[in-house]
């Protein structure tokens, strides 16, 4: 019998990933839209060879993400950054098929350098679906994109496309449609002048009850109306529910509540949940024995959440936090020197393979 992998580790389940990929492929076929993996959300390149059969390429937020997409994923490589520096712009352009500038200032500064590839500009429609000011691209005084149509008109000869990224965990098609109509009303004259339009990510169209056909038909009508190629940039939608964080109980104690300490840390291994003060998802979560599950770092608030179990927890029990891919693996860190989770893959036949393991040398090399 094969020994189970040592925890902690992220487990990417290809069968669950496939469900999202098939929905993306269906959407591409029905709507004509292209889909680019948003590397800021998920960049575990060990499954890129699997995902590239269902997606058109990648989109990025930095030089390193551009290079990762170009070298490991292939297909179309879109470059975007809030601001490019003089020291990196040439390398970004060399690795990209399209480059999207965040501001008119950056566009005019680097347009000539980028004349050999497609150029775009990010537009801020000043509406969004974000429930968190921290993540709201339309927040007051936002630095994310241009909004003054008069100023954008002046630079239209410099660009081939526009990017609107204003959805955030939006699983409501009607809300998406409402915001798209707002974009059409506010910037319709510009849409007719470009070859392509990216509608960004944050649209939860792979959700179980999402009206995928309705969404696809809306995208197709939009593309036909303005004569553009539509791009989507799914991040979470591409990998939702595909990955778990597997941990082991190291200790139990009681301090007004039953507590369980595991060999992981929300600060180090699920940082996005800590930032947004959300609870990790544990499966199963039912029974008559409640526990607060806590991480092993010294941070007092290193708490995964409170859950119910069918029997008392004991040292050595394995727990599985689901939906642990998006904005999680890309944010893992070496806080407290807590061991970095390995990365494993569950193949379609059920076989589990270890694809990446971290050690003390990696910790040392991350510092100086």
C-alpha cells in the first residue's frame, strides 16, 4: 500500500478542473469569445499542458507573469500592468502578443516601443460588483484605468483594443448584463473603433446555476454589434473547486472552545482569506463536535474557521480545505518559516502524483 503524501500539500484534482475547462470550451464555441487564464489568480504551471487544450492563452499583471505565460502555457500572451518600468518594458513586449496599458501616460510613453504588437488601454467604467473596497476597481480615486472619454478619444489611433475589468466574484448574469449595457452606453463610440475588447475576469460563469447559454449569447451579440473579438480573463472561474489544501491535526486543546492545531497556516498558505476575513471551506462540515481549526504560526488570528465534526478530533487526523487554488497558491509565503505546502495532482484515473516539494533550501533562497 502506498504511503499517503506528507501534509501540508495542495491537491489539484484534474477531474474537477476538467468540469470548469469543459464549460469554458463550450462558452468559447457558442459565443466566439476567447478565454485567457488570469495568472494573478492561478499560476501552477504543472497543469498548463492540460488547461491549454481548453483555453486560448494567458493574461498577466507583471513581467514575470508574462514570461511564465509565454514559456509555460503558450497560445496568446496578453501583458497588462498597472505601470511598466523602463527596465522591464522591452522584455514585456518581447514576450507578449498584446500589451494593455493602464493609463494614457503609459500608453503614450511606450506606444512606439510596442508598435510591433497589438496595444490596448484599460478603461474604468466606474461601476463594479465588488463587495470589498480593497478589491473594487471602481473605488473612489481608483488608479485602475482611464474613464474620461474625451481624453481616450485623443489616443484612439494608438490602440487596437480596450480592456474593461470591473467584475469581482460576480455570479449574477443580470448584474453583468446591466454593467455591460452601462459600458455600451458610456463608451459605445469607442467600441466601434477597436478590433478587440477584453471584459476581464471575475465573472463566475462556471458556477453550477449560472445561465451559461444566456451569457454566451450576450457575448456573441456584443461582438457582432461592435465588430470586435471578445476576450474573457477567467481566473477563479477556471479553477474553482478544483484544488484542496490537505492538512494534519498536530494538537488539540480547550480554551472555552475545542481547538485543533494543524500543520499549516492561513497567514502563510491561504492568505487571501485572511485579508478578506473569510473562513476556509472544510469538507465535510457536519456533526455534533464543534472545533475551531487553527494554524501553527505565531499569529494569534491564524484561524481557518469553526467547523462541525462527526467525532472528536485527534492528533494525526487529516482535514481537507476545499477551493484552495484561486488567489491562494500564488500568495503562499514563508511566514514563520512554516513549511511550504507541496503541490500534488490527482490524475483523471485517480492516481495522485507529487509534482513539487519545497525544503529548507527554498526557504533560505527566498531570503538573503
